[in-house]
C-alpha cells in the first residue's frame, strides 16, 4: 500500500503564514513604506549581481527559445535579463521604480510597473518568483494568480535559513530578535494544503552585501528598520560588522539555504 503524506490537520498553514507576515510587519515597519525598495535598489543590485545560486539550473530543462516567461517581482532583473537571452519573451513584473531603473533594456522583455496582485499580463509558458513572498499577507490568492498565469510550470524560491542581511542583524542587536519571516518550509506546507505537491530542490549560496560607503550601509539599515532606526546606536554596530574590500565595504552574510518549489499548474 502506498502511503501519502498530508500536512498536519491541526495547523492552518494559510493562517500561520498570515500571522508571520503580520507580526513581522508590526515589529519592523520599514517594508510597508512604498519607497523601501526604491532606496535599497542600488545596493541590492550591487550585492546580488555576482551571487551564485542554482535557480537558473533548475529552470534549464524547461527553457527553449520559443517559450515565454513571467518574472513575478523581478527586482533588478537578475533572473529576467539572462533568461531573456534564452527565451522568446520575458515579462518582468516589478512594483519598485528604483528596482525597475536597474533592469537593463532587452528587445524581447517587457517591464510591467505593478504589484503582482494588480498586474494585467498575458499568460506565459513559465512563471518564476524568487524571494518575493516573505511580505505577502495573502499568499493563497497570490499563488492562485500564478496558477492561472502559467501554462507549463511555476517556480518559487524562498530562504529556509534566517535572513542574513546587515539591516536584519543590526535591528536584532538594537531592538532584540523580532518575529521571523515565512520560510520555504512554510511555503511547502501551504502548497500541500492547497493541494499542490511540488518538486523541491535545495541550494545554498554565500550572501555578502556590498556598499560604496558607510552612509550607504546606514541608509540600507534605516530602510529596513524604518521609524525605529536610531543612528546614534546603529552606526557603531554597523561599523563593527563591515569589512573593507578595496573601494567597498562588505558585510559577510554567511551561507544562505534556500528551497525551490516547482510544479505544473493544476489548471493545466
């Protein structure tokens, strides 16, 4: 007899997710500011440009020159740009003006200035969503829209290890450890509750953050911590966590463990 694994019935994983997002938002108001990613965009693009991960390797078997793709929360175009070189068309959905300004032009890429919930985009063969869902309070409707927008396969990547960002560590040292963000394991159980049994791939990568100067690092921390930022207390903490690397200051975020869930849409 074949056994099947079901999520524990005692836990409502959708409600668990909503609680995590709500508690985190209340503890650190920076993410609710519409300009948060606008202010972080230059340092985010610089820090992730050379980051190595296996996300594109997981996508590789499903990519061909005649296929189309939607990148939900494309950020600075880290995945959308190289994928445009291997696909017929890429639609990059990104709400932050600062992030969109970092995306290089490609003739076969459309950049949509919108949140995913409000985006009006045509369905594509493939859909990806990398490190976006952490602050999404209603993940079921977010994922359901993915289901109706992808013809062949959906890919979602999230961290499993705690957030290894300079601003997160400074916040914890200044204010005490706050509620955690949703993790990949929360996503997996939520998908199972939704009736989706994805294939899973784990990967890890080093996570340094690079800054042109101390003021840029301080601004990055302030953007993350929001109105609870205290530069008098925060500056010495930041200075103690940064190391000089040539013309840049670097925070060594250690190694980040991430999970990638991918599956064929249930509606197809």
